[in-house]
């Protein structure tokens, strides 16, 4: 979703510095998540592992990229909708 946002909303061919940092942060937090592979979506999770500012950035990206996922990444969108 971050790559889609950066490409379509910001018009970058490659990830910009801010999006790259956010992507690295997200991977780091998800790899340290105590729920592991059984994790639900972050919205439903009882434990928020992102800092408040990063959580807001992710929220904005998901609002933009979420509806567009079905067009650009249909298989991933269907997996996300039906919980993998």
C-alpha cells in the first residue's frame, strides 16, 4: 500500500525518503509483533505497536491505497478482505 500511495498520490517512480522510512518502520514493527502470523488487521488489534504519528501516516495511506488495491493488486486485495 505504501508503494501504491507513493507512486499514485505523490507521483514518484520509486519510494521517496519518507515513504521508505515508513515502510522500514512498518516491517520492523510487524516483525516484532507478539501476535505473529495470527495477527488480525491493525484496526482490530488490541495492542497498537505503531507510534501515534506513524499510525496516522499509515491510516492516510490505507485510506488512499485501500480502494485502489482491487485495481492494481486484485489478489492481495481479496486476501486482505477475506483475512488471508
